[in-house]
C-alpha cells in the first residue's frame, strides 16, 4: 500500500475548519470550545472500537484476496460485466463507511479499475441493504423504497461506464 504523508490536503482543510469553528465557538462563549472538544472525543470513543477492526479486516483482505484474481476480473481490461458485479457487490456490502471504504482501498490496491470502483461506491451509497432494511422501509415504507430505488438502479452502472469511457487509467 502506498505511503501517504500524514498531513495531506484533506487533513489540512479539516484542521483549519476545526480551528475556525473553535474560534467562532470561543467568540460566542469561551467555554464552548471545550464542550465541542468533549463531544468530538466522545464520538471518537464510539468510532474507534469499530474502526480498528475494520482497518485490520481491510489489511487481512488485502493479503488473502489474490491480486491476480481482482486484476483479471476487475482490472483495466475488464468491461461491462465487472461494472455490473461491482454494482451488485456495493448493494450487498453490509455496514457503514468503516467497512466499505477500507474494502474499496483493498480492491483498488489489488488492481481493481476505476470504473468498477466508482460503480461499487455509487451502488453502496445508493442501495446499502442495511440502510434500506433498518431505516428506510420501517420509517418511510416499502412504497418509498421502491420509488427511490427503481429509478436510480442504473446510476452506478452509468457512473462506472462514464468513468471507463472518459478517464483513461
């Protein structure tokens, strides 16, 4: 896996925004930055026990999944079938971003082309079964789920094909 510097552009933007909002909070009330910091740290303690195993799982998947297999079925020479399989895999991947994003990194590092990667992430974002079953159907009803899902079924495939067509790796 390629090493990245610990402070890339996204990190610098996040740190800048945190400092800006801390200054705004201080301006409103000098005690508010500490309340915000405590709230953020409590969120960290909630996320950390889930994030560590997810990252270890991603590392294990990278050493267990043969790179040749990923490259053969989902590599740069793959076509429409790879985009369809990635779309279905995105629909079926359980869990939140702590599961899907590390898995996506593993697949990218194993040779998966950008088109199937985009199809996978778009599909996971739009059609995550855990979200549909746990939240959308119980709260909004199945009629809403079908009205939202059916018109957007082609989006991950279209996104993957557009990337394959216009972005040459």
